[in-house]
């Protein structure tokens, strides 16, 4: 673990408020996840990646942008590890860094249609841009 | 019982989800509830800011919650997204001293806001204040024979410890509502699974796959139609262009039909 990774880990633990040592690797989070197939690093792996400080892999994962924030994993976690909050913590750590915003404003016009609800645009902008 | 509430419509209900707003107001009026729109409300942000250190993105919710408090009313919203955000921010203001202190320093309210307001979804008003029995009695056009599935999605239910809306794994409030308007509620397994939410902007093929599974399950379980309270679920369900697609309506539109109310609020 590099010094930068140690800093990121500390930041993620603060942002998420989670205790990764509680995870017993049961896999219920991954089994519950509707976006499992879209993830390169799976929900049940997040706690151990963070425990060993493998933060660069998490920061560059597809998972942090594909997580739906649906909280199925958080609701169903038997140890209250709340994997969804860990994934979200890494997303925020990535986004808070310079150039870390995911979606660019110029990407938006071609993706909207006459029915696109404001709720969708607001949610994406809140989640993907700082 | 005084049925006067502060009402937070939210950004989407003023435009793309106008039906959800209009039929909520008209049905509430017909059922004796007064929804008083908060003046100068601001968008809740659509998603609850999960970071334990985030305060700025919660302030619009704090202002709405405080406005309801100052009027001595409960705060009602019908959009699942607004309900989710407002209720979670309210929980922070009640139970997380760091966020409460910092938010109050920013907001500079007459009195510090400490989570006093009760946040209600319109369905809770219908169930607990109006009463499903009243709705049953006032139903002029029962939806007899309509086999309708409730699509809850995620925002209304999880995390259940904070939202306290319904059983997160076996919810029933929308089914009870459907029964009250004379329909036949049909439970299906995926009614509390996510539609793909905001990923539909960047990955519509992905959300289309998720929605396809939901429709397939609903149809195989015998649903002829789905109802929702969430504009984003509604959009993602509507956009689906595969097999098994069912009609989708807002809960308030179904209620208006049962009560015989048109969009001008006149009884037919």
C-alpha cells in the first residue's frame, strides 16, 4: 500500500463510516446486487480490498460508477458492513480529486429525450460531478 | 383530525411527472386533506448525499423541513426520490450532531432545526390519516377485475431502519391501497428490486435489461399493469422496449380514476 493509498483508505473509511473488519465474506451483498454483471470488482470484495489497502484498483474500477445505490446490499448485510456505502465512499474519493468528475456536461444533450425526468439529470449530476 | 400538510412537490412533478402532482393534489382535496405547497422550495438533489461529511447538498432539504416545522405541520411528498432524501436528511438533523451543527450554522434559521418535522409519503397519509376505508367508501369507479402489481423499487423502502416506510422485503402498503380502490393486487417477486435508476442516462441497455426482468416476473405472476410513485422508475419502465411490457401508471392517477376525479378536480 502506497502512502497515497493509505490516505485514500482513511478518507473512504471516514466518508463511508463503515467498519470493514466486520465483514465475514458471506457474499449476500453480491448475491443481492442487481448490477453484479456490470461490476469488475464485486460488492463482497470491497471490504477486503479496503482492508489490505488496494485502493488504486478500487478507484479505477467500473464498479464505483455502475453501482445503482439501490441499497439492497446494505439492507441485507447480516453484519451491518454496508457494502454500498463502501462503494459510494470510493466513488466520492475518486470524484473529489482533480479531474475526477465522471460525466461531462457536453455528454448530456445527446442522451436526453423529451421524457427524461429532472430527477434523472439531478441524480446523475449529483453523483458524478463535483 | 386536521389534515393540513406542508407539501413538497419536487422538481420532476412540476414538469415531466405532472400527472403525479396534479392527481395527488386533486385526490387529496377530494379526500379532505389540504396540501399546502412550501413557498420557494428547492430541489432535494435527487439522491441522498451519502458522505458522512457532506452538508451543503442537504441544505435545500433542511430548509423545506424547517419551513414545515415553522408552520407546525407534517411534510408530505409523493415522489419516492424526494421522500427518500428528505427523510434521510431529517434523520441526520435529528441524530447526527456534526451534520446538525454545521447545517444550522450555514442555514442561519430563526431557531436551530433539530429534525422535529415528520416526513410522510402521500401513501402514508392515505393509509393513516385519510384511511383506506374512507377511500373504499368514496370509490365511485372501483377497478374491479384489474390485476395490478405494485412496483416499489428501492427509494421508498431502503434503508428501512431510517425510512420506516414498510417491510423492505415484503411491502404491502400499495397492495392495500389497490385493494381499497377495488383492484386485485398481484404480488410478484421483483417488486422491490431496482429499475436501474440513474444509470439509464449512460447505460440504457443495462437498465433496459433490469426492467425486462421486472416486467417478465410481473407478467408471469399475472399482473396486467404496474403502478409506481417514482418518476424515475416510471421513466425507466416506460422506456423499456422488449417483450412482456405492461402499462405503467402513477398511484395517484389510479386513485383519481377510482374517485372519479378528472385533472381539473371535477367529479365525473
